[in-house]
C-alpha cells in the first residue's frame, strides 16, 4: 500500500520519531497508526527524538579493566538528572558499555554506536533506554587503551562516576608482584584530583605555551619596576617553567605525598619493584565537562517534569 506524507507527518507528531522511522513503521503495520505507534515504542524509537534536544549533563563515567590489567576503557554516558544517573538499569547500561568499549578497537563514536550490543546495536539500545526511562540519554565519548609492552593500566572512578581515569605505565620487565599496578592506581587517583594537562612538558601544545608566554611577558613588563631587560627575561622564563610544572603530571607534587613529585613517586615504586618504570599516558573524563547546563530553579524543574 501507499504510505502518504500526511500519515508520516501525523505519526511523527504523535511519537517524535524520525521521518524514515515513521515511514518504515507505517509500512510494517500496513498504515495502521495505532499499530505504528506501538511498533515505534517496541523499537524504542518513539519520543527519543523529542528528548534529543534536552540538555543531558548529568550521568556517569564508567570504567572497565581486563583481568590482566593490560586493556581498559572509559565511557561517558549522559542523562538529564542525577536521579536517573543512580537508576540501576542506567548504571548497568554504562558498565556494560564500558566493557563493550574495551572489547574492540572502534574507530569513532559513530562506529561504536553502530556496533553489535545486547543483541542489537549500541544506538538502538540507547533509544530503548530513552523510551523506558523517559530522559534524553547520550553516549558522549569513549576511550580504549591497550598495552603492547610490559606494564600495567589502572582504572579509577571518583565521586560515584563524576570522574574516571585510566593511567598507563610501561615497565622494562613484568613485575613479580602487583606493586606497579598499585602505583599506577595511585597515579590515576592523582590525575583525578589534580587534572594535569599532559604527562611531560614536551607534550604541551606549542601554541598553548606561546599563548602563556605572551601572558607572562605582559605581566612581567607590568611588574618590571625599572628592572633591566635581562632580569625581565629571567622573570618570564621562571614563570613559564613554574606554569609547565603545574600543568604536567610528572612535575606536579604527588597528591598523597606533597614532598615528592609524581616522577619521584614512580622512581620510588620502580626501585621497590626492581624494574624500570615509565609513565606512558593517562585518560581523564569528567562528567558533563564542556556541556552548558541551563540554570533553573526547583519550581521550574518540577513544572518541566510534569509537562513531559
């Protein structure tokens, strides 16, 4: 039978589903609107698109770590409210996604969304979660890391899923015990707390360094007070070096012992384990970072909820 544009438009208005989804639903149900609505609800598509423009800045960062601590993954999944972020089904969805992210090397978030998951795809299950829970849910980002050399990966989740960190260390040989994995976890905890920009100063973006140099040059000239140019130049370099130490993981004071840097802490761990240790990399996700969340008061939030 012929599916009219009017019928597609009507179903779209009723469900908020996409045009192609509506057309397919009507085709599958031979043009029966009520059955088409039910079809879309079963597929988890109905109302998902209507919720897609609502800001999802809450949610969870979840981590997965393999038994041998050589492969790990982080995933950030956002929802609209902290209440839903504590929902058991939502928590399990996030944990399962983290394990799924660690299972293969997905090219990007699009490939991840299209990948097979729970007998369907990540994207389809996400839609079903939206239909079931009643809030916009967004699988925002993921990161998988895997060791090709001796070493260990640590996964750390802070604040009930507010921050997630993977810390990757390489070693010259496989350690005899779990001390390196413990040290990596301490570094992950440090990264969660101190939010370094990179591992070492050679990793800093040259453009960012140059921008900081311009700022410090302007400040030094303001503070010059008649000092000779060579003194001002030393002031600028001193401030740049101090800034670099604050930005880079290895030169930051270690959060669990402020008397040593992270690099010195790792050296100490290496000597204890009898192997060489190199900090390879870290990944840090903070829930909702960079997402603008509209301000609202409690009365507005309750009214908005009742209108849904």
